[in-house]
C-alpha cells in the first residue's frame, strides 16, 4: 500500500477528535496536579532543599572551617582518622581539588547542620552511600555563600562526597568521606 502525504489543509479549523480530547484532558489534569503539589511538597515534603544561606567572604569562611577542625582536634590527628565533631554544627570547605576536612565521623540518627562553602570556584557537594551512587543528594557550593544543610543520616556506613561541578583539571580527584557510626 503506497503511503501518500495528507492533502494540505488548515488543520487548526478542524474539530478535535474524541481521542485527542481525552489525551489533552489527561495532560492538562496532570499539569494542574503537579502545579498544586509544588506548595504541598514545600510544606509536607521531607526532602526539601534547605534555604538557610549567608553571604560570607571565602577567607572568613575558611577561617571558621579551620577553627572548627582545630577545635575538634582534627589538625593534630591523622587525616584518615577523620574529624568527629562534638557539636551539631559541621563546617566543610571545598577548594581545588579537595574537601576540608576530607574525612568526617558522624553519628547515625543525629541531626547535624552541615555548613558548606567554597574557597575558590563553584563546586558541587554530592553525597551518596558507598556502593549506592544512584541514591544521592546534590547541592551547589558557591564561593561567597555559606549554605547550611540540615542532615540526619538514618543508616550507619561509609558515605562518599564527590564534587559534581567541573572545577578544573583535578576535579575527578575531589573526593571526601563521611563515616557514619551507630549512635552512642
Ligand atoms: Cu569539581
């Protein structure tokens, strides 16, 4: 059977067919329900992006992160041992090409306020449980801004921090780690 193109007509003036009406109604209803869900998720969603952000100079933030690491004994300890914060506020800094501090030891089930900022360029704070890269959280790390991310790790284990924003030739080596231990 040879296929022939439809005759040129003004399709806009033709009435809608029955199936077209059904599909268009489904699309409009789906769109409207998503629109309504936006504010609903904002109030009831458990995984909203945090909105607590401050303007800081990169040097000032770095001073805070260094003080935090020093107060927690991190600067005198071996890097691999990690920093185990006593308080709930954790200061994490991103710079080309690493995280400072690059190993944190946190407690499962405890709510932390993880502060992140960058010393130089845009970086990405992407975190996932080791071996489970499909389940992750992702945030931008912008120089000049301090973002406060409330986070509770519900499961103990090793979590990888990966920079997900291309930041230069050493970007792929920009890895950090959070060791989550069962609550004491
Ligand atoms: Cu990067």
